[in-house]
C-alpha cells in the first residue's frame, strides 16, 4: 500500500491509498478525507483498467457503484451490499444499451419489479421477476418495435392466462 496525499500531525489526511499488483499496475485505491477513509474507491483489472468505482466498506462493495467491462464501457450501475448487487440497478450490454432495470438480491438480478430491453434498447417485458424468471403477477410483453403485444399473468414462472 502506498499513500499519496496530505498528512496532518503524522496522520493520513486528504489523499488516496493505493495498492499495486506485481507488475506495478494500479489494483485498488481508496480515498481519505479529513483523516478518515470516506468509502469511495476504485478497483482495476490486471491490465490497470478501471472495472469498478463506488462505495466500499472493509474493501467490499457497499452502496452505490458502477461496473465496467474490460473495454471501459459501463455494464452495471446500482446498489451493493456486502460485495453483491442488492437493490435497484441497471444493466447494460457491451454497446452501452440498457438491457435491464430493476431489483437485485444477493447478487442475482431480477427479484421484484423489473423491465427488460432488447439489444436495441426497446422495452420487451415489464413485470415481476424471481431469480431471473418472470414469476407471479402481471406482465406485459412487447415486440421488438416496442409495441405492446399482450398482457398476461404469471404463476410460478409460467404463463397462467391472458387478461
């Protein structure tokens, strides 16, 4: 670990604590403000490219954050608890198009209300999910042009009937 910043009375004050991999590339950095870690940090892959930025507690993702692919494109923006996706979040494809927005639980997407989009960013489903599957309750499906094609009920992950 290496600290870059200001010291006050021999204590790290304002700056960043940085950790490097064996090749000397930046691996992790965390901010200090007024002598305390403020929870903001950044994580990098082995090539030194940013793969996550957001809130940390004890080096685990906690709070709002953003994940990036190896090309530096945003692939997820949302909330984390104990290092896992929890709460509201948005997932993007490698072209930067929104493909899902909704609830996450223990790192699994699609628990609760959600919206799913095709690769062109058009809405194709909105309704209730459980562990990635359309589950119980009303759901609306749309064609690839974004037009409503039907509404239906789901029960235990299966289409139950038309409304």
